């Protein structure tokens, strides 16, 4: 997505070496450049978004963006007087237009011609390792007479390009229906197996009598990633690589580096887990069809069309890894935050516990009933999404578009950050930064507000939102049904509520600061002994 950092550093060092030869001239030129760029140009171009000032040409806000993108965007809002007008930042050689006004966001999602997703998708595919001939094949539309045009094709009857075909298959798998239910059933089966008293060693940090002390972070992370992996690939990946769950957790912690093509010259912690996952997926893809019978319909279907198109193995594995990562990027963090709030509020916990217990008629979990008959849990889930959703929706500006009186120019990118939408005090009120368990219960229309975008919008509106809710609610229901859990007493004081980790660019639901885990005391209920 961005110019390699090495060439930028070389350019900057060369420039400063020239300045050092004549420091006075260099300082004057830099000052004149800054005055021209951020004082004179805005006057000459009043209809273009204001650009947040910076001192290093080309490099711009790169360090600030990768260091703490949330604080950088808040600086931009303050620079524009928190009017929520469109403003711009510079990351490497890319100008990013930041859109945070609810009406501007709605208009941006509606205009798929001026703000096009395909340009961003192209960059994203390259960042994930899908380049060269594979990238050309991914956009190729099968034509009559070609190797990939199959008359009466039952697999791809509309003769879509590989990219469009993948999108359609993904939607069909995740939107409500038999295929989504099949994936949920595989997920729930894995949950029931993992959440057995004898299987909790992976998150146990201590023992007190008949109780276990569990790390809430590890409980959520391992359980949800394991279940998602099995819902997509059955037991195949576990057999190929017994550490695949740990690999995905480590990869997910640093996936933003892949997403933004973070240069590896500093040494990237995402490199090794990415390599292990790619090797695992390549081995999986190379298995004969009869040895991959547990895989989800979508994985099987996408792999078949990739093979027909002639995509190389590395590129095939790259796309499957991107799909695999997307399925794991949110559920465990939102589960953590919902549970953290419930454990820190015993009254709220009891209310939600009663709702989840009502979903067990005859000892069997009815997830459809729970997802439509738990108003308190539903409101808490929505509020946790609002407070911790940090996804950034990206589009490439293909033609001039006016948003809020500001003209966005082609050749640049537009970024819609969920956190700035969700923390808009003009929409959410003075308690915008506080957790309010009744906010969405008292005003159900807020889930449809244009300033509430936990699942994105437009052509990229997340098709897995219903499945994600069922997965999270199932995790909570099984946990509450089998165990008595409470906030553990650790030391002399009550555990502090964990803080959001906003130190790196967010791609979905943001997790807690690593040093602020929640320790829970867990006891198996008598009926399960």
C-alpha cells in the first residue's frame, strides 16, 4: 500500500544532508514550505479538506499513524475544531481523507463509483501476497472459448471473476440460511468440547480449592479461535499443525502490519506466525479432495475455482489466510469486553445470566431464541461494539466527490474510522466515553444510526454479523450454564477495569492493554460433576 520505508529514509537523509551543509538555508526552506503547504494553500483551495500539518515532507504522519492512529485522528478532529468536517493526513506518499461526519459517511458508502472499493481491494491483495500473474487472474472475467469458461458451469454459473466469485461465496456462507447454520453448528460443537472443566488448562493461572483462576483474555482468545478454525477447516489444520491456534493468535496481534504493508526492515513480529500459517494452509490445499471433507462449503468452493483459474499455490494460500484471519479478528475481543463489563457489575451479570439460562429448554441451547429474546445482553453487546470497535473502512477516490462541502480529489484514499464515529459527542452525548448498559435498550434505533458502524457499510457491510453474534452469545451461554464465575480477588484491591489498547492501528474490535488482563474465579456447577 505504501512506499517502502527504506527509500523514504534514504530520501530524507539525503535531504537533511543537503540542509546540514547550509543549515540556515535548510531551516528557512523548510519553514517556507510549511507556510506554503499549511497556511497559503488552504486559502487558495478553501473547498479541499484541511490537511493536518507536519514537518517532514513526504514522511508526514507515518510514525504517528503507526504509533497511535487513534491519537493522530483525534488531533485532526481538534485541528478542525471538532466540526467533524473531512480532513487529511499524510502517511508515506499517500494522502488519506478522514471522514467522521455521520451524513458524510452515509454519502460515502452510497457512492461506489467515486469512492471505489476495488482499488483498495487491489492494494489489500498485494499486501497479503497476491501479486503478479495471480492478481491479473483474480480480476479476469471468463469469456467464451477460454480455459476458465465452462458452459453450464454449476460452480460459477454467472462467470464472475475470482474476486467477485469469492465475495459472493463468502456472503452465501455467512448470511442467514442453511450454510451459515452449518458453520455455526461446527463452531458450537467445538465450543462445547473446549469448555469442559478438564480442558481449561490452557487458561488456568491458579487453583483455589475446587475453583480455578482463569485468564479471561486467554479463555476468550483460545476458545474462539479454536472454534472458528474448526468451523472453517474441521480438524484438518489441527492435524497438520497442532499449534495453528497459537499461530493465528500471534498473527492477529500484528495483522495490521500486513494490512498496511508495514516495512520489515525493523524486524516484524508478524513474519514468523504468517510463515507458519502459510505453510499450514499450503499443506492443507495440497491434500486430495477426499482428505479435506471437513472443510466449510465456502473454503471448498473458493479453492475449486482458484484451481480452475490456474492461481499459484502461494497466492491461493494468501487468500485463504486473509479469509481465515477476517473470521478471527473480532469475536474473541468482543467476548472479552462483554464479560469484563458483566464481571465488574454483579447486578448486570445476574440479569444477563437469567436471560442466557432461559435459552436452555430441555438442556439444549436454543441460540436463535437467545439472539432475539435477550434485550439486556443485546444492549450490552451493542454498547461494547460501540466503545471498542476500531475498524477503519478504506476506499480509493476514483473521481472528485464533495462531502460536507469539501472536495476529495482522485488519486488519494478515504478512511472511515469507526472509533471516531462511535465517540462523536454530538451523537452519543456527554457520556460518550462511558459504558452505558442501557443506551441501546432505551433507544433501539441507535443500532441503525449512521454514526454506528461496527460492521462497516456499503458494499463491505460485514455479511458475518449475524453469525458473529450467535458465536459470541453461544460462548457466554455455555460458560454461564456450566460454571459459576466471578471476578477473582487478586491482592488487596479489586481488579481494575482493563484499558483499551489504542497503541496500534485497529482493524476491528480492539483488545485490552496486554498488562491488564481480568482474572476470574471459576467453579464447575454441581450438576456437571
